[in-house]
């Protein structure tokens, strides 16, 4: 009980402090970026450059699932290829500032870099596969008929006072949305830390279990949670000896295969495209898990 309580108090206060200070800084930088600017920069680029830029924008502009449909339509209406658009949609929810901040603090800079790099690469590969297979036929026809005007980028004329207000508002908004997830995630982590023996995790999710990675991916799908809530649990799993690849696959599955986002995207994508989207991520996360377990068997 003492060990669990100490873990809960220390991690809760630490995460709350990080969220407020770091997200404020990230939000201030994000005030220089908007969906319109991302769309303008992506239009007219070559495929490879488009994939790279889309992944980059996905990392620095982590729009929520409620923005998926208008962004999807806006990108396609601007003539951006479907594969480039899918690269953005894969990377944006997968690599977000909250996850990066907490991963770096809880699991180390090496794990954070592996997470960001893997998310970017998977997004680019996913976009390339979509373009190679020419899956435009699996997009609802009405999407191609929409012609959206390019709005003026008003944020370019905003001053520093506006950006500071935006950063403060963004930090408070995100904190209000995730503080409950922090309590839940840290609470689960504290319980695992204090009451579940290390030997149990090694026996069921250790390197000796060849099915641990795909089971972690499948288990993560219905457990959709904000990244904030799952990072403290992942930290405990690493302390308990669960391989890094299994943890990475578990995190990615929970964060990226979002059932709410899939339901929203169903408005513009046919069932075949939704199935392809889910299948690609499941296979990709499983392969990443096995690869990282092999590469970092000695730790990260």
C-alpha cells in the first residue's frame, strides 16, 4: 500500500506539472501552424516530399479525431493525393505532444525517439501503400466533388499577445480533457506497481511468449484511451520486465486505432478502406513490436 500510494502521488503531481508547462510551450509553437497552412504547403509537392511533409505536419499539428473529416476533405479538395492525406491521418493521432512529453519523462528519451520515428515511418509507408494500390475507389464519391476555397491564413497577422493567449488556452483545454485520464492511468499503474508481482508479467508478456506482441495489439484496440492515461501504465510494464517492443505495440494500438475516429472517418471512407486502415495498423504494430523486441532485447 505504501509503495502504491507513493507512486500515485509522485507521478500524478509530476505529470500534471509537465502537462501544464510543456504543452504551453508546444501550443505556443503550434500557433504558427494551422490546417490551412498545412494544406497549402502539401499541395503540389512530389509524392515522397508530400509523405515526408505530411508526416512532419502530423507530428507538430496533432489534430483531434473530430477534425479528421474536414481535414480529409480539405486536403483532397486541394489536389493532395490520397496517400499523402492518409500519411497525415495516420501520423497525427499516433504521435501527439502529450504522448511525446510523457514518454520522454517516464520511459526515457530513447523510447520517445523510437516512438516518434516509428510513427513517422509507419505514416509514410501507409501513404505509399495507399497510392501504390490506388485505393481512391474506396473513398466516398461525394468527397471528390467538393471544392473548398483556401481561406486566408489569419494567424500570420496575429501578434505575440494572441499567441500567448492561444498557448495558455490550449494548455488549459488539454489539461481539462486529460486530468481524469491521468488519475485513472496513474491509479492503474500504482496498483500494478504495488500489488502485481514482476514474475507474473514476465511469465505472460515476457520475451519467452511469442504471442505477446499480437495479443498486446489486439488487446489495445477496445481499450481506447487518451495517451496520457496509458503512459503511466507502460512505465510500470517496463519496470516489470515487459519487452520494449511489446509495450510500444500496445501503446500504438491504444492511441492510433481509435474507435471514435474510425466511426467519424466512416462518413467519408467506404468499409473496405476502413478495414484496410485497421488491418494495416494491426500488422504494422505487430511487426514493429517484434522488431523492437529483437533490437532492444538488452534494454533501451
